[in-house]
C-alpha cells in the first residue's frame, strides 16, 4: 500500500488481528434454554438465540494483547 498519510504505518492483517478459537465453548442446540443466566449470542438474524446456565462454556478473553 502506498501513499499512506504521514504517521500511518502499513501492517500485515495477520500480525494485528487475533481470532481465538471458540470451538470448545460451543453448545449443542438441545442445551439451549428459554431462560437462563447467560445469553447465547449468534451471528444469525436473531442476536440472542437462547440462554444457558453452563459457566464452563463462557468464552473469556482476559488480555487481548497477550495471545502469543
């Protein structure tokens, strides 16, 4: 990329973006509840698709800058 504004830097996308795996935190649809403590977020049309009370499946990132 050329002609960047002064003070800007060019970075490789893979070096600045961290996408952790959430595979171990996924719930089976049969485990979704109509009511619960933890909302289940999905990328579908409906943002909250159900609820869970399983705290072991909560996806947490403690420090986004410390993923290496």
